[in-house]
């Protein structure tokens, strides 16, 4: 099952963990193996938080073994877009300033909600400078390539997000969309993207 894990949807992966077909720790390790295999060429995930993710996945497995469910994403490894604030990680928004790589002090509300629902956030995905382009390049992390053709763009601004899902680095991802920043990369990378209403 771990060999096919990168192609499960977020809901499929959550169900697989809840039914005991795979542990959260094994799911995370499968994703990290995929990351080591393909991310060097694609550059979708640009910030990692592997040690804390491994600890959280182990805690999720222990909780589940004791009959405790954290929520609909219990133990599911995932990534979020680089501009989204995760405590302890930078949020440069692709802007290379002296303090850009300083870690953020607190999770933003969206990340708190993901964690409350049991998600295991192990990395952050690339975006263009100030989230303001239909590609995903910045001077902090470089260029993200389209997983289907490395010469092409994955789109933007959530290009790293769509590329990560398309190449099996994350079963689901959180981006952001005002003028197409989720929908355009989703179409470029052949994955499903949804812009929620206000």
C-alpha cells in the first residue's frame, strides 16, 4: 500500500489511516521517500519540517491506538503554501529580505484548524514573489517546474502547491486564490483545485 500511497486523495488517505491499512508514520515516510525521489527536479516543496512531522505522526498513531480521533485529517501528511503561517517556519512570500527567513511565532487560524483536525504538516510549497504571478519563481527558493514537463510552468501563484499534489508529495494542499491562484495551477498540473466562497 505504501508504494501506491502518493496517488491517494486526501479523503482516501484519511480513510486508509483510520481503517488501519497504514499508519500515519508509514504514510509520512512514504511521502518523504517520494520527496527525496522527485523534488530535486521539480522544487515544489521548498521548506520542510520533518522532525516535528515525524513526532506528530507518531503521536497520531499512539492516539489512534488508544481510541482517540483528532478529526477528519487524523494523521494525514500534507503541505501548505509558503505564505501560510506555520509556527517555527518562515513565510517569505518569495521576498528576499534580511529578516525574510525568520521563523513565524504562531500558526495562523487556518493552520490551527488543520492541526485541530489531525493534519501532519511536513512542508511548505513554492510561490512567486508576493503571490503575484502565473508562475512560481522567486529569488529565495528558485523556480518550480511542472511535473509533467520540467520545461513548463506549474502556474501560479499556488504552483508549488499544485505541483506537489500532481507528483505525489501531498495528498492535499492548501493554497490561496483571488484571481486564479489555485485554479490556474490546478489546470496546468492536472489536479483538482477549489476556490471556496468568501
